């Protein structure tokens, strides 16, 4: 019987329906750019955005039931975790969808994202693996092994949505905006020590979307190529060229410098992971 995870993030609300029979098999993916992170004012998610998010989750819960899901889990990450009116959003979502909402701590989010990103890895299950997950309002960096799971993690209070909203006002962005973006990323990572791993993976929407631009590996050359491409044309032209949602293109402009800085800190190119938080949640449900 399939299970479902609905992930309420800072940029998007996403649905994954999947079966687990030894390995996870995705059956249905859906995404809506609900953008609660950018709509928040002074740590408060506006009422209209609460209503919109509740409607999106309710629709996805209904879709999951139509697909025969035995379990439906709704998780929320940074934007809800930090919201002053968290209880209001959680209450309205639960009333609309008929499903309990679990607001993940940064440590829980990191552990589940690591499990999802490494679930399909072959080879040495005891080698040290790094996973970076660039979200809309935060970025998780996780270390561990496939056999033992996550052993260390940190959450950086910076994400593609918060960076794009605060620093990238022009379309395409100006050189001054891009320099400010680079400086902000450097500042956010200043306290992060070099990370030792044998392999490194990128999870999340920014990473998977970049595969359309530069392929399955995000090394220094590929990320610099992506940076130049994303800065060269307006959002709509890039969205049409690469068959991406315009909002995803806007967020990628901020996500790429974060991924590049993290790849440099780890000292390895980032492989695009086959899963992430939602996959990790469903795998945990089946344990």
C-alpha cells in the first residue's frame, strides 16, 4: 500500500506518493510554489498565505487518498518552524486536510533529508557521505554513512528564497546584486569548518532543477556555467529555454552560489541526489 508525504517548505508545498518494498518507488509527485517564506512579515505568515497553504495541503491530501495511501504525513520546515503564528497555520492546515502536521526541528529535517538522499546509494555503506539540502529559508548540511545514518548536522539560516527575495531585485540580476549575494553567502558560511567526506550529494529543488542546465554533477565548472547562464537572460526566457517554472529559475540564481560555496567547503563536486526530505519521511514511516 502506498504512503504519502506532504512537505510544507519555505518556497514550495510538495507531495510525494510512493511504495516501499525493499526500495522506495515513487508513484506521484506534485509541487506548488506557495512561498510562505517570502510572504512572512516580521515572522508572521499572512492570513491569506495561511489559507492558500491550507488549501494546497488539503488538495494534496485528497489526491493521496485517491491513490489509496494508507498513511499520509504532513511535515513543515524552516518557514513554519520560525513563524510566530505557527499554531495558526498548523491548526488551519490540519482542519482543512484532516491530517496532523509535524513541524520538524532542524536536526530532524537534516536526518530525514540525509536518509532520503542516500537511500539508493550502492558501494561502501560505511564511507563518509555529505548531503547538502538548500531550502527556501534554511540550508542543511549533514554528514553520516548509509549504514549508520546521519551522525552530524548543522542548519544555516540562509536559503534560496530568503536570498533571492532580499538581494535579487533586477531581472536579470545586476553585477552589484550578484556581488552582494556572494558576500552574503560567504558570511553565512563563515563559521562552517571544512567538511571531510568521500562523496557529497545535493538534495532539494535547486539541485534537481540544475540537472537540466548542467547535468548530474555539480562541480566548480558546472556551477560557474550555471551562474553565468542564469545571469544572462530574464527569468521568462530561461524558463522557456530549460522548461522550468519561472519561480524556480528565480530561486536558482540564489541557490547556485550556495551550492558552489558548499561544494568548495567540502572539497568535492556535488552529485545530484535521487531523493531528499520527502523520501526520508516515507522511509521512516515504513521502518
